[in-house]
C-alpha cells in the first residue's frame, strides 16, 4: 500500500525530468543492473527535514564521504527519483508529471534554485532482515522557474594549436641527488 507525501515551496537542484530521456545510472553494476531514472535534489528547511525524518523514509539525507549532512545554504538536501521501468529493462513506467503553476505540462529544463511543490508516493517494504519505506517521485509543480543555463556562459570550443616539442629522457627531468641528499 502506498501513501502520498508532499513538499511545498522547496528549491530543487540538478533536476533531470525530461519524460523522453531518463538519466542512466552514474555507475552501472553488471551483476545488478540499475534502470534509468528521473530525479532531482530537494532542498529542505528544518521543519520539512524534521517531518521527513520523523516518517523514517528513504532516501535519507544526502551525506558526503565523511557521512556528514550535505547542506545547501545551511539547509538539508535529499535525492528523490523514479525509475523509468519496472526492474532493469522491464515494462516502462509513466514519467514524472511536471506542470507549471496553472497545471499546464512543462517539458523544459529546470535551473538550479527553481521553487516547486513535489509529490512522492511512499511504499513500505519488508525483508527477512529489515523494514523501511521508499519514496518515488511522482509529480512536480513549478512555482518560480529559474531558467536553465549551461555553466561557463559561452560554449567551449577546443583548439588544437600545440607547439612541436622534442622528446626527453627521464634522467633529464628527474632530480640529480647526491648520496648525502638520499633520506635512507
């Protein structure tokens, strides 16, 4: 049985919601392949974060390598996603619904900092050793759109004007040490 959970007036980052182009996993494991997905990072204030934590839902707050919370301007972030298929290469799922303030479908890109209402379905699960809840991103309503712009402004154009160089031996680039300089 699923429940519905909503986040209102949250900033979103790194939204990948194109209905025809779900994102492939960053890293793929050949033994346990992962399906493509639609996803975003939601930036929560303390009240929203506390409500999320009290529900005991997955995903947990985003953490760095040292397991510290990843904060955006002092706020907590969570990643929300929806896989594009049932299992790896299974039957397709309906894409995340993305609409503007008036309920009109929106298919453009969302810039970081766009303010949205987000709806998730939450499914409880149980295995022989543990239980938990998983949230699946279902709908996004754009309240204040921040236009997407590629970082760096102008498009990068590589140049191939290298100067010709002569090869050198390793002895020419290594340090010439006296026996007194060797630390062992």
